[in-house]
């Protein structure tokens, strides 16, 4: 414990001295007040313990997020045992990349394998919660892509079975858990770099690429709607950064502004939240233009009583390469932090939780509350109608 506290004190001395104007990297230019700091990685969350190895399998490959989920577990010492998917093309692509994974003949083959401790899934969203129920009832933990649950009825059943089985139902909100700049922001907020958080503003634009999408993508009964789907990332971040354990939806709206050929699709949505420890606003859409060299200019602003943080998750349109850009402004100065080398702790923490039955990666209540907020915002959303301008 003393060693852990020592490392934390060293982190605080290093990072907070930088924000006071000391020990910082080169200034970008003589004309800009922004100072550049190389973001470093805090030690992995599980200090002093070797990360144990677990065995995991995959069921459902319908979203590319499954590759990020798989990589998170492999980085953390997990052993990929087997995979099942009914679509031959998706299965072929996955096994080309992960050739050691045995192709299972059925879901049941994986569920009944007593050596497998964790099941990952990025199946069609409507199928994710029903699969999770089976996984937990077979004594295994579950890590699912968002949206991990698409109706309040599913949520009620998942909560019930999770409570009965005590298995882990983890939804991988990757815009926080797999984005290095957002992980860095979590460390800074926890250390008081911007004081108490008052509000988060999360923007989740996406590129649609009509021709590459499966048919179910355009019918919200299969994915829950735009707030339920991509908005769940921002719900997670609002709760996480404000520290709210209770929250309500103040207002929400959704619309299909530009794609009348898909009447059950939504291309725009926004929500305002009020929590017991802060407020939040989110906007999600499918309007990323083709001229951007990323699928979306995802942004997060965290407003505190003593400063603010802005994250450009995927791209900095001002010209810096790559993603994971973090800007911090406080009472002393303005900083840019390059977060490319920041450690991603979620996989390590989840492995630890599976072995030790703890909640270091994400509390179960937080996981479900973020989903509940998205579902309630989706359900109560007013329909947005924007009239076309006459030429």
C-alpha cells in the first residue's frame, strides 16, 4: 500500500507542477500561449499484483468494435479460446486476424465450456441482452459492445439476472474506456486539476457510409434509436466525470432530418441531463462529412470550478496528427497534452474483477445507470422536424 501511495504522490507532484508552469515541454511557438506536455501513463490500476490470465470466447461479430474488445482482453493477458458467429464472411475475417481461436459449432458449445470465464459480444444490438442473460446463467461474465441493452424491459431482466447470479455484465463504452485522452482526463479530474466538475458536453458525430451498412442498421427496433446507441457513450461520460450516482433526463429530441428513404432511422439526437453532482448535454448525429479524415470529430468538454478540459478524441482539425488530443485551461496557463502513450486500464481492471470478484473497471450500478439514462432519453424524446428551405 505504501508503494502505491508513493507512486500516486509522485504522479501528483509531476502533473500538477506542470500545470503550475514548471517542468513542461517546449512551447509550440512564441506567439501561442499553449504549452505542450507529453502525456505519460499512470501505473496500471492493479499495482503490486501480476495480471492474472483468463480464458474468453466471442459470440457475435456484427460490429467492428469486437476487434477493440478482443484486443483489450489480449493486452491484459486473456487467452482467446473460441468464436461463434452465424455469418461466414464475418467469421472468416475474424479468424484471419485471430487464427488461434477455435470456431465453435454453436453458441451452446461456448456457453457450456466450463473453462471459459468471459464471453465478448458485438452481435446485432437487439440480441445482446438476451445473450447476456444466457451467459450469466451459465456462470460466466459478459463484456458487450454498446448498446448492451436496447429497451427498459431488457434492462429490468438483465438487472434481475445479474443480481441473482452475481456475474459481471460490462458494457464497453469505448469512447471513454478505449480513448487515451479520455483516460488521461479521468486522472486529471480525479486529481483536482480543474476543481469540481459542473458540466460535461459530449459530442458524438459519426459518418454514415450508406452502402456499407447492413439493413438492420436503418430500423431502430434492432438498435434502439440514436440516443440508445451512440448516445450511450456520452451518458457514461456524463456520469463518470460528474460523479453523479443519480440523474434525470431534463429534455431530449431525435429526428430523421436527411434520410427519408429510411423512415425508421434517426440521424440526429440531443439530451440535457441533471445529476446529483453535475449537469450534462449530449449531441449525436450521422453527419460527419467525407472531407474529414476520421469517422467522426468526437469531442468532450469538462467544465470545472477551476478550469476546463477539452478532448478531441479522433482528430484535431487545427492540424496535429492522429487522435487523443487533450487541452487543459486552468488559473495558471493553457496546456496541450499529447496522450498517445497513455495506458488503457479497462482490460487489466476487468480481468482483475473477473478473478477477484471486484468492481475496479466499472461498478455494475454505473454500467446500468448509463444505459437507463440513454433508454429513458430515447423513450421520452420529442420528434424533431426541420423544414427544408425553399431554394
